[in-house]
């Protein structure tokens, strides 16, 4: 048996045709395929603006630059998060405040954000950066109320949530519509809902933010009607996405409903197969007010009832050719951050989540046969190493 990854892309004949068509174009960067993808993604999200960029990390960097994050600006981000936001904010010299997360979701809650503000005696906040771990968009309306109260920006790190929706007054809004945020950033990495190989999307309804990102994305260059005459408005970057990548992303976007639906079916099948083992392992669960993208299949293991720890369980699964992951190691555990004064007592939810959560394989082409195998191995391990 080949190794079962925790996530992977699904590429079909239409995707390949789309890429080949882009390769045969006169322009394979800053051409018509980029424009087409941006128009289609804008329509899909329901946002006023949608811009493609070279990665979600680039997207987050552009988002922070577009709201003029400066040295010593106060930014709140969750302690459970991929390191990209922290790195980009560090490079800008911002004061980064890690917020504890809920032990059952791995995400910030409105209560925990307010605790973070109080604990750190923050009177002025530049931005709050949410992160929809696993593709489950929680509390966005309540976060918007905190944003309004503190007159700060709200940026959605929606890298996991492409295809997710949330419900307000019996109406669903797509993450990316920016109805309750200033900016949303998505990832087009191969393990995400759709892929461009690498790439990102930035959505906003703010014209000024959009204009600034457009300039920053391509060296700060502002062109005139004469193509040989241009000006430099900002010190910018080369964060463009090629036509080849956008052609693949456009083709993938046409399948997004199918992608999300299949992930939901896999999620429900896992739950069904593990229902008799809920005391030892449970699948993350949410209410009807959200429609997730199901990017991750987050499972919580009760290691107190088992004779092994998380690290040993991952090793045992790897021996059976099952690749799982942990999303994520708390940011304050990294060497780069260890020199900061972090009081672990303020991160009880984070520690609890990290100690017990593992991401099981979930991707479009994952068969029930493989899920049955994964569940069988998990149950065998629990039987052998349980109390």
C-alpha cells in the first residue's frame, strides 16, 4: 500500500486543458487568464474586488501593507496558527499579541479576544487577524462587533475556508464576501479546496485597499496610457500570479461545489465510523449556522484514557502508512518566539487543543476503502494501548 497523505490535490482533464491553453497564449503572466480568474473569483465570493497573488503569505503581507501596519502597531492573532501571519507582522515591526484559543475548536472566540485585550492592557488596536482553522468559520459577526468597538481592521486569514459560508438572519454569506471584515485572504496551495499549484487570493470591498494592493503586488508601479511611461508610488514587491497558475485555478474554481460536497461526505463518513469510539476519539463538530469547507478533519484523542501520547500515536500511524498532521504547533513554542515573555497560564485552551488534536487524512480522491483502513488502524491502536 502507498502512503495515505493527510491532503492532496485533485487534477482532471479539464484542468490540464486549461493549463495547456494558457501555455499557448501570447502572455503567460499578467495576461487574460489572470483577469479571467479574478473576475470569476470576485463573482463567486460576492466581493467588490478579488486579486490573485503568488501565495497566501504574500496575500497576508499585502493585506498588512494595505492597511499601513507600522512599527509598534498592536495586532492580535491566534496562538494556534500557521507561522505566516506572525512572520509578516514581525518583518513590519508590529507588536504581536497572541490570543488563547478554544480547546474544542482551536480558534479564537470573542471572549478570548476581549481577555487578550484586557490582559495586555491594549487601548489601541490596529487589526485583529482571525483564522478559520480547518475551514470552519466561527464568530465572524461577533468579531465584527469587536472591530467596530475598537475601530480597528478585521482581516480574515481564510486560507482554510475557501468554499465556506456563515449564516446571518437566515441568509448565508460566503467567506470572502467581506460583509463583516475588511480583507479576506485565501490559499491556493495543493492541499487546499482548490489549487493553482501555489498562489493566493485577496478579497476586499474597500476601493483604497484594492488600489494599494494592486500597486504593491507589482513593484509599486503605476502605469499610464503610454506603456513605456510609468511611476513608482510605493516600494512594492513581485507578488504576481502567472497565467498558467490562474488557468488552473479558474478550472478548479468551476468544481468548487463538488470539492466541498465530497469533503463533507468524507467528514460525515468518518463520524459514522468512529461513533462507537467517541470516548477515545471524537471529530470536531459545529452547528448549522456555518457551512464549512472541511479543509481539515480534526480529531480529538483522549490520551488520558490511552497509554500513549500524541507523538507516539503519529509514529504508529506512520508505520501503517497513514500520514497525519498537527495544525498547529502553538506559535509561542517556536525558538524564534521563546525569548518573549509568554505566561503559559494564559493559554490553557491552546495547550489543551494542541495536546489532543490531530488532523486525519481528508481530500477529494480519498476512498471509503482507505477511510475504513484508517479507522480500523486507529481502533486497533486504541484497543491495544487503551486502559
